[in-house]
């Protein structure tokens, strides 16, 4: 999937697949798909996968869903082809939002260091999305286990955890600014059920951006 996400054409994908190391010889030399003579067959298998899937959001906006390699084992970003097709469709006056998953500390940095270098594309702005629950977790909240109810700290007001977690958000903003791109912070208002929590987040953002 990482190869698919960085591909710019069918020929480019064939070249990338040919370089994949799949084994080691008895002489401890890497063996590629090209050495085995199967890169052509692999390309045929992937010829339809190279086409992005057109879907839509709940608001009716068009969206391409194409590739999603995990950032802990790959680069954690959707495909270059999807971005380029989207940019062509929206025209010079439009804009495209593309996701860098697995957190700003992994996906965003790999977006700049890997995807942007391969594609030649440069974003105009970074939108750093934070949730109140995530901020509380970074502030020292209890562990969340799949399949079990959320601890009360994430459901009820807990300004101490929220404030402590804002330090993580500030660091992610600082990391993003190192790439020389403006940063916008988006916090989900759905989980801010009180004015105190909203004002606390807003205060940290104002201090961060010196507003």
C-alpha cells in the first residue's frame, strides 16, 4: 500500500514494485521481485487499484479514498494520485484537504518529509485537529481500552487534565511551524460541553499564537 500511495503512474508503480525486496539469498544478498521476474504480474494485479475511489462526505462534498498505509510501518498518507486529481478538478481557485493520519508527530512529519518530496506538492496551511478527549489523555488521563466504557474523566468536566494536555498540542504546533507553513488549530466543539472548557482551550491557543 505504501508503494501505491507514492505512485504517480502505472509505469512508476511497476518500477517501485520491481525494487521490492522479498527474500534474501544464501549469499545474504537481497532478492527483489524483478529478480524473480514477477513485477509485471504484480503490476497487472494492481492496475485497477491505482484508480482512486470517489465517495462523498456526510455534507455531500466529494472525497477521494485511496490508500492509507499506517504511519507506524509506512508513511501514513493517502495517495499522491488522489491529491493531484483533486487539485486538477477544483481548479486554481479551489482547495483540497488531504489527511496525514496517525497523529501530527508521525503522519504530518512523514507527509512533509516523504510525500511532499515525492510529489513536489507543498501545502498552504496545516490544519491541526485536536479533540478534548485526546487532550485529556495527553494530560495524564486513564488508559482507554477498546470495548469498555470510557472512564468518567473523558465524559465529565476535568479542566486539570485538559490544561495539562494542551502542552502536547502546543508542541505539535511548534513542530508544524518548523516546516514554514501557517498552522490552524481545530478543536471539536461537540466534546466541549461547558464554557470553561472552551475558554481554557481558546486561552491556550491565543497564548500559543500570541494573539
